[in-house]
C-alpha cells in the first residue's frame, strides 16, 4: 500500500513539475504576444525613429531590426571561421586524442560559461585602448566571443556522431583526411552543423549584455563597420526605461519582434536540418 | 496446469507482425528452449511473458498469457507481483549502478525485506547458487561494474533468484560471454532446472542441444513446431524445422 | 602521377595546418581575456586589499569607496533562490519526460523545450516586469507578511515593491529551466534500457526503478545539469537587472531589492570614465565573475569525475 501511494504521489509530482514549467513558458509567450501585438504596426517595422520617438512621437524600430541582423549575421560568419576548424580538430582524425585537445576542450568549456557581460565590458575596454568607439565592429567582436563556444561545442557533438566506419570507408578508397572531411564528414554532418550555426545565431541576436557597450545605439540604419548600430534587445531595454506608457508599449512590440525572429530561426533550423539530410546514409 | 501457458498470443509493431497467434504450454521444472533465426519473434515472445513488452513503443499484444492460471493481460494485474514471479536474464548482463551486495539485495529490499541479517543470508545463498560467492565474497561492497562480463551475468542470475521466482526467462544469456563464462552460466541453468521453469531463448542450436528438454521452433513470426528436445532434433516434422536443424536455413 | 598527387598533398597539408592553427585561438583568447581583465583591475587592487574590497559594504565611487559585499551577496542570493526553485522542479520534469511520458508527448515536448531555451533574456525580463514583479508585490509579499512573518529571510522587512530577489530568482528559474531539463533529460536518456528493465523484471515499480536505478545511474549528468544551470544563472545580466531593483544594500529578506554584480557592470559601465578607479573596479567585478564561473565549471567536472569513479565506470 505504501509502495502504491509513493508511486502515485511521485508520478503526480513529476507530471505537475513538467506542466508547471511548460505552462509558465507558454504564459510567457502569450503575455509577450498579447502585449506586443497591441503596439505592433507596420510603422514599427518599416521606419526608423523620428525626432520625437522616445517622447511617444512617430517612427519605428527598423534601425534595431537591421542593426541586430547585421550584428548577428556578421558575428555568426566570423564564429564559423573559428568554430568549424576547432570542431574538426577535436575529432580523433586530427588532434582529438592529443593532450592539446584536452586543453582546447577545457578552455572552450570555460569560454562557454563566461557571462556575456564580461565579454561586453572587456571588449569595451579593449576598444577604448585601441581608440575605437562603440560600433558595429565592436559589437561583432563581443558577439563572436559569445557565439564561438556555443557553436564549436554543438558542432563537435555533431561530428562525434559520425561513425568511424564511414570515415574508414573513405580512407580505404585512398582519400586524404581533408578530402574525407570535405566530401564525407561535412556532408553527412551538414544538417547538424546548420542547426549548430543557427543555434549560435539565435543566441547572438538575442544577446543584450554583450552589445550593451560595444555596439552602442543609434537611430540610423547600420552604415559602416565603424559606426554605432542599434539592436533589438537594447531597443526593448531602453524603451522600457522611458517614463512614457506609449514608448513602453513599443518595448513590448519590439520584444515580440525579437521573439518571433528567434523562434522562426529555431524552427527553420529544424526543418532545414531535415531537408539537408536527404543524402545521409545513416539516420 | 503449468506455470506458464500462452493462448492465442500475437504481437504487432505499428501494424507489422511481431509474431502470429500462438498457443503453447511451457512444461514445468525443465528447460524449454525457444530457437529460431534472429528476427523470428522469439525475444518478443519472451518479453510478453513478463509484460516488459509494455515498455516497447508501438507494440500491441492480443491474446492471453496465463501465469499460474491467471491472465496477466487482464486489467488490474499487479505488475510488481507478476514480475517477482518471473526472473529475467538478459542478453547483455545488466548490473544495476550499485555494489555487488546491493545488486542482489535490491529485489528483496523492494519487496519488503529490511533486516540486515536476513539480507546477508539471501545474498550469500544466491551468490553461492550462482557460483559466484567464492570469487566475490571479499569484495561485496565494491561496484558491480568492476566484475568481468561473465561474473556480471552470474550476478544478474543471483539477483533474479533473490526474489524467489518460479520461472526464469533467459534471453540469449550467453550471447555476449566468452566460452568459459558461457559454460559457467549453462552449468547453473542445468542445476536450477529441477526447481524452476526455465525459458531459454537462443539462436545457438548447439546450446539448445546441450540444455533443452523441450523445444519451440519459431520462424518468421510463427511457432512452427514444438516437442521434446530429442524428438524435435532427431525427427522434425516440419520441413522448415528440418532445414533449420540441418543448418540449410538460418 | 606526382603532378596529380601534389596538389592533393598540398591541400591536405594546408588544411591540417589551418585546423591546428585556428584551434590555438581558443586557449589564446581565453588566456588573453583573463590577463587583460587582471591588468585592468590592478589599479584598484593597488590602493585597496582584495579582502577589504570583498568584505566592505559601502559603495561610494565618488568618495573612492568600493565595497563589493552588497553585490556579491546580491548575486549569491538571486542565484540561490533561482536554483532552489528550479532544480527540483526541473529534475522531476526531466524524469517525467524521459521515463513516463508517452513517445508522442516526448517528440512534441522535447523540441519545444529546446526552442524555449533560445528565448532572449530581455524577453524573460519583460515577462518579469509585466507578470512576476506585480505578482510578488501584490500577492506573494503580503501573504508572506501575514503568514510567514516569523521565518527569517522569508518575511518582508520593508514595504515590498515586487522588485526583489524573489522576482529575480523566479525569472531566472524560469529562464534556466529549459536548459536544465534539456541537459538532465539527455543524461537520463543515456541510461541503457536494459538496466531499467532489469529492475522492472525484479518487480520494482516504475518510480522505484527511477529512484534507485535511473537517478543513480544518471547522477553525474544530473549534477552537471544543475551546476551548469547554476553558473548560467550566476552570469545572467539583462533579465535579472530588469526585475531585481538594483539597490546596493545587504538584503534582509528575499523581498528586498538587491544589486547583483552583473547588473552593477551593466548599469555603470557607460559613465565610469569620469570617476577615478571606477573602471578598474568594474573590471575587477568582471574578473570576479570569470573566476567564479571558472571555479564552478571546474567543480562540476570534478564532481562528475568523482561520482563516476564511485559508480565504478
């Protein structure tokens, strides 16, 4: 009897735990969607702020949307340039079994754990030192730091699932390591790699702490690497900070825009992964 | 009435046939070998007997399995009590993540035995029955993982026996063991058959020859033939059985 | 023949060289970051001892007084509240997802959880302002005031606005939960089916199997999930900054405002240039965060190793 009671009790508890977490997160999405939808209109997504925007005047957050995309896309591209070689390196075909790989893995874990605000603050100091001001370039550097470990770890996990036998089949045909990577491993791993890239992109575009000092904020569209850019997370943050309810409403709308972008990317990456796996030999 | 009887039992996996309607009685106090090529449904058949099949997603079971005369697929069946009656020895030894002692004491503890002295007795007795006591009595509290595979499988046997089952279900219990360890496990099964009803799934014909008193031959999801071991091996009635026993199909 | 092999060989060699070379970037970047932060925090350490900085409670940059204790306490308090709320709930939820939910529920919920893990911090912060802060201020704090007044830490000491440690902790708990659930569920899924079946076949119920076998077998992974969640919570900035009130004080209850280190950096970095040593103080704060996170990563790994050794793997 006691056994039965404990069984039922804990099963209920587990179900409730899951439901409460999922429920709370659904509530979050609903609250943001409902509040955001009220202030959302075409002007919001198609115009930059006009003169009186922060006093509840006209305009929109196109500057932040384009700024965020510019920041995250560039940072993602730069991060790929480092993350992919690192992930390849961590396989046993290259340095995976060496002591240096242990070092790289440890530091990668460390980088992964460092709070983005630290990257932001340090990046800012570094920029001052080099005589740069807050700019797209600064934001990209800070965001690359944030994205690199996320991407490299995800890529490494994808590459680890490639069966040894598959590589050996390629080596047995006389292919070099690079040819095996290029034509077999990367191909087989492509869906996972794309997911890894988009995962990092999603984290990058939503990150406010890293770009807070490094990218600055502006009402203009991004024009050059050396000028400040706006970003959506900061648009949410700054607009919430104003005393005008109309502007705060726009913060909700900006948050909704950001949320939609992130969710769409995340869903797309799953679908894309499936699409790209048509040549895969193993499930 | 034998301990285990099966009536019109069939299994489908998401529409595909696991095995077709089967009716059979498993004789008590001997070893019944279920033989057949891999994929013929013999493991699925075994998993039906203690309802582990419930955990397989997509599997649907129809028909009856009578354990001591009660249909275990009746709603309201006490799974815990049922599984206590049927010990399982799986293909790979599955030791629990705890010490050797706790592995054997696990079942009795679950079923309410708490006194240390009593547990000590059970652990010792069952390890002796499994032929493992001599090898491990001085390191009972070390992780079970540290044992060799062959020792692990005998530990699993001791663990299964500790809940005092009536039936032992063995799913290719020597498949992952070296010949010497296999020999140990086979010896134990022969010693145990006077007290337990043993169902042994195997794809090794020679093992069935060595151990079985009664044989079920399954082929592509169908129970083709059953009978006492010497009869079935020396004089199979069905053509498929003849081919399988002769080694022309596998 | 040689002419055909040669370019392939060159390609192979340059690819290998590139891969090795770029891999050096990871340790270099990390070490560079640590050295840079240390150098930049040296000025303030020259004038004050580290112990003093960490234990003093007054924060008056204009007067040259930099006491980090309120911020350290703030960070710890918010993180602890978040973990107390999220760890048990997340582990139970992960267990349900891994071992009890039907395969349909799992294929539906698992991607959803991963999806939710990607929601930006500011969105969580916004949710905190719209829902959590009012809930704490209007319902939870008054309730605690009338029913829990005798419990230290849990009864409001001053008028509660809702912008509080509790609100910060709740928002962070929610934010980190998809992550913890995801890592914990992976650890539970990695247990071989046969081990669970072995337990079930001895007559153990599902919960008994979870309790004695799954939780034990997956312990390293589960501990790892919680510790990683902990260190993520520790470094979170925007979400907590928006709801925690940002008052530099030693809090007396979870209904008080606090001022975590991350919020300190984020709120003050722009204006630091004019005040001497302010910038160095904030770099020291960053360095502290880095060291603490590094410590927890290290501890998590040690823990996992120790547990694994005991489990005899």
